[in-house]
C-alpha cells in the first residue's frame, strides 16, 4: 500500500495579500440583498424542476422575481446617488 503525500502547501492556506479588502467586504455587504433575493428565486425554481408548476408555485416564482428586481433597483438607485471619491467635479 502506497501513501499519498502532498508536495504543495495545503490548499486552505491563503497568503495575507489575497484576503478581501475592507472595500471588497463593503461591496459584498451592499450587494447582499440582491444575492439573497437571487438565492431565494433559485430555491423556488429548483422546487418546481421535478413536477409541473402549480398555481401556487407560479405565484412563488413571480413573487421571487419581483423581489430580485426590487433589490436590483434599490442597489442601482443607491449606486446612482452615492458619489464616488475622486470622480467627477
């Protein structure tokens, strides 16, 4: 029986400069409502994959799509009203 030995460093070790910056984390936090809404839409769509969609399923999908659109609209409005430092006059 042969033992498998790794030659490289463990995959889980990350160099400190590869960590997300505070700006990256802030951007993720800002987009979190959109991410959550898209995950909920995906969950609803997955529920209906193996069966015909009932009227209730169709309502759930429509509601989830509206929630995604509302979250995207809100994010776009926030981006439009937020001034970017160093850009513009």
